[in-house]
């Protein structure tokens, strides 16, 4: 098995784990959103508000970008489109997207 095939398998496995993490973060976003409206009482409203507005959004966007770009990469590889240039282009697109989103959150 070549190094490229091993890398592809590892990236597919990482992509799968990221999908599970995204599901978990989506549930936590829903719970903290309900807590900010006063429906749940098992943690403070301030903690829920900060977590909901900043921390979970950034984690969600970063993981979503990585998940989407890994999925696009594997779809391109299935169509026999791939290589170092595609990987670099996807990395740049992901970095710009996440960077702009984080900049918008903190400004």
C-alpha cells in the first residue's frame, strides 16, 4: 500500500469523526440556544450565552470547513482529479473562509 493510499484512508476516517463531532456540536448549540431563552436550568445563562455566541460557532465553522473540504477532495479523487495543486487550493480556500469568519466574529 502506497503512502498516498494510506493518507487517503486516514483523511476519510478523520472526515467521518468530524461529522460525528459536528452532530454533537449542533446538539450543544441547540441546548445552549434554548438555555439563553430560559428553558433549561442545568447551567447558567451567561455561560450558555458566551458558549453559544462565540465558542461553539467558531468550532462549528472550523469543523464544517474541514469536513466540506475533505469531502470535496475525496469527490475530486473519485473523478480522477487530484494532486498537490488541488490540495493546496483546498487548504487556501479553507484557511481564507475560516479566517474571514473568525475575523467577523471578533470584530
